[in-house]
C-alpha cells in the first residue's frame, strides 16, 4: 500500500522488530509506571533552583533593579543575555517540528515532541527576563496597546522592543497550539489503555474526546501542515526581530545588517545543542534508544556543524566589516574592546566553543558518539550564552565617553534569576517526561512501515529487482 | 445525536483495510466511520470523503489578522493620537511589517485550531463512544451503521469475508456528549438506569 519507496541504504528510523502495539507499549509504559529514583532527584534539584530563582526575583522586585549590577553604561547585562539565549534555544524545536515537516524529513518524528516541549518551556523562561527587567513589573501591561485613560497614549509601533512583545507572544501561542494539537491523538492512546480511574479521567479531559476518526485525521493533517507553514516564517521572524532590538540602534557592534541571519543561525545552533542534551538523557532514562537512534543524533550533529560554521562565518564577516567599513568607533569596538580589552576573555570563550570545537563533527565517528555529542552540546550552549554576552556587554562597556567606561559582573540576584529559569525549565521538562508521551506516537506509527528496521528487511527483494519490473508491478498491483 | 446500532469490524493491517472499504462502498452499506491509530494516507479518498476546507478558513483568518494589524496601527498613528516620533512619518509601512506579520500568523493559527476543534467536536469534557479501546493503539476499526434495510448477520459475514478478524454488534450514541472517561455515562444508558430505578 505504501507507494513511498525508501532505499535500504538509508538506515532505519526505528530500530528493532516492532509492530504498532509494541510502539504504543514502549512509549506509554513509562507514563504508567512509577518514576525512578533519578527522576525524583532531578525533579527535586529543579524545584530547588526554581525556588531560589523565585527568591531572587522577589528580592529584585522588593528592592528595585538596583540590586542588579547594571549601571548607566551597561544597561543590558545578564538579563537580556539570558532572554536572547533562551529564545534562541526554543528555535530548534520549531525548526524540527515545522521546517523539517515541510521538507518531509522522516527522522523528525522521533524527536519532534520533546523538541517542541523544549521550545515552549524555553520561551516561558525567556519571557521572564524583559518583564522583570522593566523594574516595576506591576506596570508590565503598559506594553500592550489597550485603550487607557492616559489619553489614550498608545505604544510606539515603530519600536523593535514592541515588535518583540508581539513576536514572542505569537511564537509562544503558535508553538503551544501546534504542540498540543499533535498531542491530542497520543493523549487518547494513553486514555484508552488506562487502567486507573484517575488516569482515565485526566487523560480523557486532556484528549478532548479524540477518537481517531478518518475525517478528523484528514483535518488534523491539514491543520499540522498549515501550522507548519505558518511556524516556519514565524520562527525566522522571531529571532530576526530579537536581532532588530540591537541592529536598529546606533551602538557600534550592534548596528549591522548581518544580525538577522546571524541570530537565526545562532539560535538554531544553540537550540539543537539543547535538544541533544535533553534527548541523550531522556533516551537513556526512558529506554528509548530504539526510537531516538544514533542516526537521529548524527542528523542533528550535522545541523550543529552547519549552523556553527554559519555563525563562525558571521563572526569573521563582522571583523572584516569593522576594518573595511573604516568607522573608527566600530573598529575600536571590535578590535580593541571585544577581541581584546578587559572583557576580551569572553570573546575567546565564544570563539572556541562555537567555531573551533564543533568542527569535530566533520568526523562520522564523532557525530555518532553519545559521549562526544553530550559534551559538545554543553560546550555549544556555553558558547552561545557567551555570544549574547559578548554582543551586549562588549559593545556597551566602552562607549563614546571614556569617563563613563565601566566593567560588569553580575550580582547574586542576577545569577539567581538565571538559575531560577533553569529550575523552571527542568521542572517543566521532568513533568513532561513523566506524564506526556515523549515521542509522537501516531507519527512514529505512520512511518513505521517505510522506515522501521523489520520492514526495511522486506525491501531487500525489491532492491534486487530491476527497475522496470518494479514499476510494472506497482502499476498493476491491486 | 442519536442512538444507533452498529456492526464493528477490527482490522490488523491497513493493507487489508483499503480493499475492505472499497467493498463496503460497492456493496452499498452505510459506512459510519473508520477509526485508525494514525493518519492512513488515502483512506479519506477511499471512503469518498471530500477534501477539507480548513486551509481556506486559515487563509481567511490570516487576512483578517493582516487587516486588523494594519488598520489598527494606522488608526492609532493617524487618527486617534497623531504623535511626532522623531519626525518619522505617520504611516511608516516598513515599521508596521513585523507586527502585521505576527498578527497574521497569530490569527491564522488560533482561528484554525479553534475551527478544527469545532468541526471535530473536540473540547475538554467532551466524550464520544469508543468502539474499541485499541482503535488508538494498533487496530483499524471499521464501523457500519445498521439501517432498517440491513441485516446484522449479513453485514457480519460480509466483514469477515473482507478480512476483519473480530466482529461485534454495538448499540451506541453516534454523537458527542459531556461526560467523563472514568464512568460509563452514555446518555441513553443514563436514561435506562433512571427508568429502572
């Protein structure tokens, strides 16, 4: 029945001899069992971090933004660095779920659910930073264009900071809808095999009454495709707009046209690294090695080396333009205060982590090594955090007026706030890994017969057949 | 919303399901629905369902978002409170593009998901009859509605010859109702219970 012909040269996307029921069993049984000891340890650590973060935020709100080490010269520090970093991480999830769906990449089915969850949690973390940074958070609703009694005085639609409000909230909403609409059929699978009453009740509510009717599937497919089509330009626009926050200003080091593509590539780069970190742990703990295979990791490592090189290219282009553009201020920013100077160390951490080390992924053996991938994924995330730090702080700390030159190191509430978002992120992820189907069940089932290992073996017959005979057989099959 | 009688046949493999659907249609039985654990491509055409218009709805929602964003921002900057922002024009189209784009996507996505839920009657608290608990696991469940013209035994034999391996007869609510999945609360069962008590 499957007209799609896939060569046996392509490695299977699902290892092991599986039928549909086995797939359901493998993916849903972790939800039905009790979580292991590791889960409790991880969850407790995350909750502790979250608590510390909440305390840091309380401290900041109670005493004011003054408790942060920001000053008149360096108005954006860890907070905006972390904001951009978290938003960037989110991008890989949408790339996997939307762009790879449009490109019909079968391997996305194994990883898209977890990656999309990561997107949602990362955007939740990101959104905190600009809001708390406002200082008087209880006035945060001023950024919304609502009819008010002050005139009404509207927001400035020319401002990239306002574009950001729209971009991030749209991104969050669309990602959530996309993710949840994909989850409906899988929640129904959990519901229909549930043994306990509570599980039947809760998953019954979560599944919205999904039955698996053919008409509903037809609409579901149409919905996924259009949402993917919408999410693709959306994800590119989000980080483009984030980069506008910098690029539309006149600060040397920010005012460049290369920012949008450079930011998007960097976002995908760091996002894939975070996906790797999470999935390596998830597949190990939930025993999903047959679904999230070495092939999946290799594919993602290829994306990492590609985007890492794009980012490296952008760094070099920036340096070239700073020299070739003949603007003395821009030249000074890049060559005196970014690659050298008191904060120069951060530039070289960024260069090493983002451009030099990912080059190991040119070797197949490295791409397929779990240990190397795990270590690299953390290095890349450190590197990408420093990229944002470098862009923000090294452009600010030496401004036009030498008397206002300054240095910046974070205070404990800033660090605590950042730790707190880690707590939030991992608390959500642990809950997701326990209570949600971590792998898109229905999607895996739909590729099983073309890309499963046991079905691939049947293809050997066709592989040896002459092309004319195969075409003849297909044309006359009933 | 009606209680109907059905004959339910279970299939193991979508390769057997396709010819069976074809046979049901040529035999003229009333095919209620086919429930599958994952989207089986081409099954909608085999069943003779028309193409969904959800795309068109999405387009309309998108256009609505575009116009909302553009007209609202222009109205604010030109009519409601014209403000000189650094001598910039009151209709700065390039600066309006990002928000216009975001609202287009937002309206299209939210509108489509709501429309999808409305058309498929999906909502928290909604319940529908599940003909077989493994229809969301690994079985393909074909449901044929019994009318006054069809004979249940005949349909059962027919399904067996078409390759169904488990066949049964069910009386069930065909629509949806508000209910809980941890309880057997089909509306017509409730009525029977109250009359018995």
